[in-house]
């Protein structure tokens, strides 16, 4: 899989992709991540990528030209399944969406800034708009990193235990059950006996019951 991220602040994305699972995924050749500085595609001598909005109003707008030049260059060497704009008014990101996107071959993530991008970009280039929540960030970089992380960990061969991602919260519409590790008793606090029983069927039943209970408590809107 290949993920291209277009941003005007590339340094914000250096750390997330240079450590832990995301770095190992790249080292294993399971995913390629390329970060493109939008200012490199500006024809302005000051590398300007934003301008005032037509009609007035506060805030700046990302210009269409550098975005167009960047996307055209990327598309000249490979095709893309999705060109995604990270936007607070996009479709709410979910585990099912991460599952779907993890099956794609090539995607572009465009990070918004200021008051957003020229609407012509959204009308003519973007295939999908994604939001990670009903709040506004300073830019789309952190949101792009969140989406990329959720997608990459689902790619076969990225996690050491292939079944790990399948038991994550929300894969079955439920939050994950409680988990415990050694010691079995600490300062009078004990691990539930069923988890020590070795009875696989009873353990799975207990975990399912706990997931349902937690979902009702913590995500009542999912009932």
C-alpha cells in the first residue's frame, strides 16, 4: 500500500511515521508513506500557498494551484483509489471505514489549513472527505496521522499477531472487554477466575458479555 500525504507543515508528520508500528510497517515493505510539502508546488517566490477569500471574511484559504500541481504530479506516476480531504465537516471516521481503506492500493490524504481549501479542489479532485470528530484542529496533519495509523495496522503482516487487529474495539460494533496480565493477584486485587480457568468457551462467553456491558455503559448510542 502507498499513502501520500500533502501538507504545508511536513515536520508535524515526521514523528508519527518514524517510530513504533508505523515505522516497522515501512521497514517491512508493507506500506510506503510519502509526505509532500505543498510549498514545493507554489509558483510564488515566497512559496505562498494561501490567499484571502473572495467575498471577504476572516481567515485565509488554501489556493487551488499548488494543490493541483501536486496532485497532477502524483497521478502522473500512479493511479489512486482515493483522494481524501481531512475536514471537520467530512464523514465521521470509524473502524469500518479503516477496514475498507486498508484494502486500497494507493491513497492521497490532503491536510487542510486556515479556513480550508478552495472549494474547486473539493469539487474536482476529492473523492472522500473524512473527519475524526466534531471539533476543529489547527490543521489536518494530526487527523491524517490518526487515519493512516488506523489503516496501516490492519494491513496483513504489519502486526506480529495477525489476530490482534481483529479483536480491537469496534471491529464487531462493541468496545473491547477488560484485559489482565500477571500477577494473578496484586495487593488483594484479583483477576477474574474465569480467565485463569483455561476453559476457552467460557472465556469467550465472558469476554462477549463484558463487551456488551461496557458498550451499553460507555457507548449507549450504539444500542
